[in-house]
């Protein structure tokens, strides 16, 4: 019982670290994806600002914004 009570705070900390690192990874990945690809008008600026300033903006970009990219052939 004592071992579990000692490890409990550490498990919560590890979960927050994994969450934070994955959030940062997806934010950077979305920002690079937006910077590399072409969009119409001011959509590139819009998606960059959304990813940076809106919590889980990168998720909105991956669900909606990637479909709005200009396909280069």
C-alpha cells in the first residue's frame, strides 16, 4: 500500500508530461505543414494564428484545414 501511495504522484506527473510533449509535437507539426503548403488568400495566416493561439487549434487544422490546401501537381 505504501509503495502505491509513493508512486501515485509520479504517475500523474508522467501523464501530464506525455500530454504536454504530444501537444507541443502536434503544434510544431501543424505549423510546419501550414508553412510548407500553399493556401488561397490569407488562409495560411489564419491557420497559423489558429494553431498558435487557440487550444487544440492544431486539431481543428488537421480535421478541416488540410482539406483546404492547394494541391500542387
